[in-house]
C-alpha cells in the first residue's frame, strides 16, 4: 500500500519566502570557498544584550524553579515597561494593557489574530516588512498595499489611506521608523491616519520596534509614541533592537483595554507564556545605567549611518530619503543600469558584499531599490575606518565596480523563508506630483505608481507581480 500523501495547509504553501535567502545561501557558499563576505543584509545589531541584562539572566538561571508566568507576562516587567513610557515619553499606560510576547513577531501575531477576520482588508505601505503582510493573509485577510515614494518618506499619509479605503477595510498597519527604509512618518500624519481610522471604527496597529532608535527632536526630546495621540492604538515593540536582545525572543504589545481579554485568551493558547528567565533578565533593561549604555549604542549607530551615507554619496549611489531611525538605508539603484536583484548579485559575486533586494518588501520598489543594514559593522567603523570594498555603479552604459568603505560583521544567521502568491487588484490613485520621486516608476504587470495592490494567499493565483 502506498503511503498517504499528506498536504500542508494552504496558508503554509502560500507563505512568501524571504528572497534574501538566495543571497544568504550564496554568501555561505562563498565563505565555504574561503572568501570573506561582508554582511550588510540582516537587521541584527552586533552589540548583544547589555552586560547588566546578561548578568541578570545568569542570576535567573541559578537553579531556582522557572515556572510559567501568566500569559500576559511578569507583572514586574509590565510595570517596568509602563514606567519607561511614563519617564521617556510622558504617557501613562496601565500595565494591565501590556502583553509580554515571544518577540515582536509574537506581538504582531497576537495583534493580527485578535483583529483580522477572513475578508477584512488591512492597509499597509509599500515597501513594508514582509511578515506583516503574511500575518494578515494567514488569517484570511487581504493586504492593501499603497505604493509610496520619497515624497512621503516611503510612508503612508492620510490622503492615500482615505483613497484606498473600502467598505471592507478593517485596519491600518504603520511601521515608524520603517524596515526597510529607516524613515519615520511625520507625527502629524500619524495622528491624522489614526484619527481617520478611529472615526471609521478600524484598528490602528503601529509597529514601534525601532522607535527608541529614532533621531530625537532638535531639543533632545525622544521620538514620540503613537500612544500620545491615540491611546487606543495597538503598539508593537521589542527588546531586540534598542536593547540588542535579538535571540532572547522577547517583545510586547500595548493593547486597548477592550481587546485585553481576547488577547489574553489567544496568548494562553498560542504561547502559554514568554520565557520566564528572559523576562526576569529584561527587568535590568530599565535601570539608568543600562539605558545609558543603550543610548551610547544609538549614538554609535548614528555614526555608522553617517559613514554609510558618506560612502554611498561618494560613489554616486543615491539614497532618496535620508533615514532618521532604525539602522537601514534604502538605496535607489536604477542609475546603475541594473535592477535590484542584478545589483545584489553583482555586489555579492564580485564585491563579496551581501545586501537585500527590494522585492522582499513589496512590488513598488522591487526592482529599483536595495536595503543596506548597518546594524553590524566592525569595531571603530563609525570613527573613520575607510578600508575599500566595491559595489557596482553605472558608467555610461555599463555597470562597473568601484571602491566603497569596507564594513565587516560577524556571521549572521540566515533569514527564514517559505512561498506566497499574490493577486493584483488595483485601486487607481493620482501619482504624487511633488518630491524627488514624483515620476511614476514602471510597475510589474503594467501597474503604475498610483496603484494599490491587494494581495491574498489563495492558491492558484499568479506568481508575485515583479
């Protein structure tokens, strides 16, 4: 008897891969051949957790019992996060509204599961972090991608959100600062988007994972949280970026009071609880000494950004919008005569530099932009290291290789991946007529810069439209 042919669920089959996986695999092959590959592709800070947090983990692992915590997390940690928002951002948040999760990914999963039903539409910017799209489609929702441009800092604005709104719109998801662009949405626009969605009884999910890595205001005031303008927005955050705790898998969500019971039930069933020792160790994040260490690291990342922008400017690779947070630079490579995928291929094969092509982040910039991450650079790189590396740039009608500053990084774990299909459904909107990217770029399948893409994960649809 032949064994039964078991089939995975369609949501698993349809999940999109990280296309950067191809470059991670190629980078490993080159390293196995004895080449040094400089990784500027992954968003993982090379600082690691602060020493006080590592010591707190050692203390928690001294042989004492480590039982499950409550599904919403250790009360002391929730209170510490609430105090952090009060002291740093001047907002009061009831600790009962804070859910501790297994990384920000767990918080995004919890928020999406609690707010998206099959057939609901959720509006996102294009480009955006790919997992946000996949979570919506996993629960049967439809992703409405609004192509953005340098004119809006690759972010949504209230006007574009209103144009894309439909009777099925259930929520808006914003990331500020954004992965892959490192750009923040102006706070006035964030407030306007939240006002619009709230008036139409739609959820506002705001990814603030990189908020503490944002540039402060000229007077030194930290970047503003959405809670200041919209106390009932769902906020996603993490210990991974500002606190350097990527592998610890710890994050949090701030929830409106009405959503807490439902989120707690989901958390019980999905996770039971986040790691007990990681939560205990995270309490050390909020001491004055640890926060000072994290601020010094933010300054180091700022120095790295200046180094990267200076190097790109010297070789003529344009960055249409200067980032103001996170640790990413989004580079326009159209002037090289190569598309983003070809550019990344040449950068890796000829210059031994690993970058991420734009197709991971949505169709709008799939062929035109490349993400560079300066999360991991050699010690002292932000203080003048100019050892040469090479990247392809255009000369006349031929792409060639020129020297740029060399940045080394420790080996990084490969990005995860899997396989989504996309459906193209367009809501025509006027293209932007201002700013450095006002000319609509060509779109796969004939779509224009004024098109809204709706994606879904049903089987049998066309291949990704890039």
